[in-house]
């Protein structure tokens, strides 16, 4: 699916193509206009700006106003996609997610074999900004549903409510609802060098107070239109697509922002005056809750089953030898993920000095074990893997959660964050002992032919 148009704030003409992606890939944006085509996962930890839309950024590369395409993809059931975009901002289209949703439904989605992951709300979760009247509350439930209430003390908008429950038609009821702005916000936005791509065809402009002829002339200059007028509290003879279109658009935005959690939610949401900042901060809060409740291994190791790679096959692929061979078996591998084990014995040489009275596996060696596991994943995709080596380029967001001691079986899982390009692989790695997460890190490595 390909979409073209201008960005709402940059005014830059962009083309965006949504490509299918393998299971457990997630939704990832790729800037095709930048050398190396860097990628940014659509996750709340990469959100850097929410002033007039949701922006994600990694290593100085950003994509902004992603909420509409994320809303359509996620709500219509897309868990995995690679979104190519040749500019810094998604196309605004008509200010809604209508074009996105219609194309997704026209193309259809493919069922994948991986089990879909959920965050099951176990207790009431709350996020508030009292001084702004913002509140988002999530309750335990068997399914996901949302209710939104907006009240801006506006005589034009009034109190508006919108809901989405299982079985509702998102494409017809929510996706067509357009973004909106108050007239008094326009001038500051223009001065901030924003809404360069905004016009009366892709945004609803709410007019609270009488507008003078001088103001109308100014608006005609801004929008390059001569027939501007105020009708029924809105600029021009605007036909609303629903009597609560503004609340429905806030619901649309919330769905797109909640998608940045990266896993689906089983819970009932009630939101009052939600916005991009509150939505994404709430998802970061939920992410911390998930981490506290514990990340579990995705793959189940069964010692009775023959490994996919035993130690001899691993030795044939990796150049490492004693005392740096830190993977004993590989029991799962597919195109984007791998899982293996390291049996931690008191006979490991590092326990002689780390520490004699309280043996603990050094954290740096846990990271090395994760790197070797990830290296096997990427080397399995090349011919004659024994002729290649993988070398660290960077290590990010390393977190050590628990000690690893003699007798532990270290289960390591690695998955590609984005497809391998030009010999560069980026992976999310986790290490477990039983169901306990002991370490996680993002690793980047280069595949190079051995000398």
C-alpha cells in the first residue's frame, strides 16, 4: 500500500509505503531518503515530541505525525509492518485515517503463525494531569474497549463522547473523523513554523468568537482562499461527518498512540480530554508496569528434544573457543528470532576471580553470550557461515535484572529489530533463568568476512 501527500506541519510532499513484515517484527518506520535507510520502531520509548502530533526518533532520525497510520494499522489487526517513508512526516491525507483504513481493508491482512501477545490489565491503572482536566483510566476486562469524553468549555463543541467496543466498524465510524484546531491556535502555530501543510481540506477549524472582516482577510491570505467564511462555528460551510466527530478523532488518536505499547491490551479504557502527551506517557507507565510484572521467555526449552544446533554445529559457525564459547545449544530459530542456552557451571574459569566467595557470572559475559546467540541468527542466513564473523558496533539500553550463578541454565532470546541491511544487524536480546529476566540489551553488529 502506497500513500502520497504533504505533511501537516512540514508541508513536505512525502510518499509512504506499508510493506508486510514477518511475525514478531512489530511496526517499524524506515527513512528511505536517508543514507543507510535507518529504522525507528513504533514504540513509546522512542517518542520524543507530542506537541501537535506524535513523533518517534532514534539516533537523530525522526518520523512525525504517525498517529493516524498507527491507528488504522493497529485497530484493523496489523501487528507487523515495515513502513517506508521518504520524508520526516507521514502524509496528512484528509486529516483523518480514512484513506489508510480503506486501503488496509481493500488489500487485506495475512494471518501469521506466531501467538499474539497481550497485556492483561490486572488492576486499575490511572494517569492524570489535574491542572488540565486530563484523566486516562484503564480497568481489567476480557477485551479492549475505549470511551472518550472531551469538554473544552466550548460553546461550539460542547460535551462530546465517543466509544469503540469489540464489533464496531472502525473504518466507517472512527477512521473518517478529522483532526481539528481552534481558530485562536492558528496564529501561534504559524509563528512556530508548524501546520505548513494545513488547510481547510484536511482540518476542522473551530471558531468560538465573532470574526472581523480584517481577520477574515488575514485568513484568506494564510490559506490562499478567497471564499473563507464562518458557518455554524466552523470555518467555511463545513459538513461534519458525525455530530461528535471531534471526540471520535480524539479516540482515533488515542488508538494510534496506544499502539506504541507494542502489544495489545485486554482492558477497558475511559479517557477525559486525552492528547498525545498523556496517551504516550500513559503507555510508558504501562510499559514499566509490564516490566515490573515480569517479561517471560517467548520460547520453551525442552532438554529432551534434540537441539537445532548442538555444540559441534555451533563451533562450526562461530570462531569463538575456550574460554569464550558461551552458547551450548540452539533450540529455536526462524527468519527473525533465535533462542539458545548456556549451562553455567562452577567450572567456568571466570568464577575463580568473580567472585571466589560469591560466584557471579560477569554481566559483560552475559552480553557476550547474547551477542553470540544473535550472531548465530544472522550467520544462519548466509552461505558458508564459517567464513564470516560478527563484530560489535554498539550496545544500547543494557539492563541487568538478576544475578546468574553456578547451576543456572541461561536461556537467551534474540530477535531482529529490523531486517539485516548492508551487513548490519540490530537485535533486541533477552536472557532468562527460568521465567526470570536477568538481562536485556539492544545490540548492533556487523557481519564481515573473516580474514
